[in-house]
């Protein structure tokens, strides 16, 4: 008598046949949807130009919150740099002093904090001028711009970039003065040094995927490891790519976490990687907000990619998930406001940065909760393709995401990281 709990040879054959049939059918279905669903739309101008209402002024790196924190990390109150800045900006001293007294990032990692610190220590070492910049070779390689762009992008992907685009270097996105100098450490350009990149005409923007599993623990310590890995990989790849271009005989400079001379997000928009989002970060169709950026600028003749319209402006108008989940209300729920000549959703950087110090990490809740930042499977690729088409269905997709995933909850730490307080 046949044991009903165990499959017979005949039933196994039927099961195998079913799988044999279903597999190819599913594969065909995925391919068909890939052919019929909309993809990123290449446009003549980046989408922020539609929101431009005035002149864009270059930004001083000395004014960003990270540079201001450096006063309390590296300088004393009687340092000339400290005195010069707060004499010019006394209104910022109260906030900056409070942030300066707060503990830094990584403390919630306990015994595992060195996993974060080791990555940032490596980034700092390759942030010096001898790594990010240098003299080009005397003999220039003559490569047609289209072929050169093909080589540069392929090499960047080979080194570890998830996404690569090339576009014009607009001088509006070049900082005016050095604000982050690691306390004027040898090897770095001193605080306040004027920045001139007028000789560079092209930018190569690279996005580096953040570990999805660790990012889902936001705002807990593991998300900080995902951030650090993205920045560390971007630093190493950008340094190598810039050196490659210099060996071809052209000027090239790497811009990464410890030595940016450009504002990375609008540069990446110009290079066709994605669009500016409600959360204030870059959204890409492929990876959502789950990326970190590095840039290489150069005078090498390179063919430029077109900017893209992936429907983000329309989608973010109808979706407030990132604003709703922000624990400190730093992301606006309302419409766009004017900032530096552009109508945009203006992130409150000071609120955001204050919460970082309270949490002991770079938070990351907005990135983890964004509907565009989901696992890279065929279902979510299909949904992101639908989301690129503007219309009322974008609101339905946002509501469906909230229904399916529910209220954001931080995922558990992976087993290789000790529990908090351990």
C-alpha cells in the first residue's frame, strides 16, 4: 500500500513536469513585461530646470553641517578658523555648540563599533590630495569621446560601481571654498582654500549600492555599516578611476566622502543617474534611495549621457512616506519651496543631523522606507517601471506599498553583530 505522506514516482514526475512548465512560462512573462513596461525617459534638461525660478549660486562647503561639526572635532575655540567663521556667522554658534558636545556616530555598536570605524579610517587615508588628485601623464591618449565614455563607464562598473553616468560639470555645483580639511591635517588642502575646477568640463557620477539587509535595520547601528561600505567602496573606486584618466594624460580629480569639491546629488542628476527626491537625496530607478555617491571630474573629452525623467517629481508629490516616517520631521510633507533659485522639497539639515547624533547613526529611515528602495526582484522592478509613468496610479502605488509593508519597523540586527548593550 502506498504511503500517502510520501510522493509516488508518478506524483514526483507530475511535480517535476509542473515546475518544468511553470519555470519557462514565468521567465517568458518577466521578459514580456520587461519589453512592454516603461523605462527611464531621457530628456534634454534635468527635471530640476523645470523648477528653476532664479539664479543658482555656488555653495560654500564651510557652511554645511559636517564642516561645522569639524570645528568641535578638530579645532579649538581660539583657532583662527573657528573665530573667523563664528564672527561671520554668530547665529549658528548655539546649534553648532550643542551638536559639537554630543557623542559621535557609532557608539550604539558597542564592541562592534570598530566595524564602522575601520571603514571610515580607510576613507580618511585615501582622502588626501596625493590620492584624489595628481599630475597627468605627459602624453595624451587620443580616444574618440564615445569610445572613451564607454571605457570609463565599463571600468567604473568593473571596479564596483552599480550605476555610472557622465555629464557636464556645471560650475554651480562646485563648492567655493574648502570646508572639510580634517583639522588642516597634512595632505589635505587647508580650511578656506578657494576651489577652482573651471578647467574640468565633465563629471563621472557613480552610485554604490547599500546593503539592503543592513539598511533595513535603520536607525540602528548596522545601517551605519551599510553607509560606510558604500562610501568606502566609492572612495576607492573614484581614486582608481581618476588615476586611470590621469595616466591617459588628462586632468582628473576624485570626489568622495573625505574630499568632495562638488555637490554630488545635482551632479549625479546631470549625469542621468536619477532625480532629486522629497527626502532631499537622489532617487534612481534601479536602487531607489539605497545608494552612496562618488564623483570624478576631468577635462578628458567624453560623450555625455542625457538626464532622465523617471517620474520622481510627480510620484513624490503624491507620496509622503519618507516624511511620515522621519522621526524628527526634517522632511517636508508640504509642497516645494524656493531654495537657491530652485523650487524643491527642502530637507531641514540641522534637524536631520541632530537626530543622527541622538541615534548614534546616520538614521537612514527615509531611505529604508522609500517605496523605490525595495529588493531588486522582478516584482519590484515591474512596480518601479509603472511608477515612472506620471498619473494618479502613482498615489495608488504608494498606498499599496504602505498597505503591503505596513508601518516602518527597524529590522533585527544580523547575527554577526552583537545585540545593543551586549
